């Protein structure tokens, strides 16, 4: 399972969806939970990875 962040282009609401990769590929643009619009875009958030040095 993965978490995807989205923003609605119609009302500006931001929300997250927790779904499997296969489900995300089938339905890449979920409806906005606030206004039900399908005009959503996936947000790309920065990722910080910390590794140990051995």
C-alpha cells in the first residue's frame, strides 16, 4: 500500500489516498472528496532518505 497526495483543480482541496500500486494504475485520478470533481492532479512531495554508513 502506498500514500498518494492529490489536489483538486476545481476547488483547491488537497487530500491523500492510500491504495495499492495496481489500483493506482487502474484509477490514477480519484475524485475529490469535497466536490466530487475528477479534475485532480497528483502532487509530488520531496523525499528525505537517511542511510547508515558501514
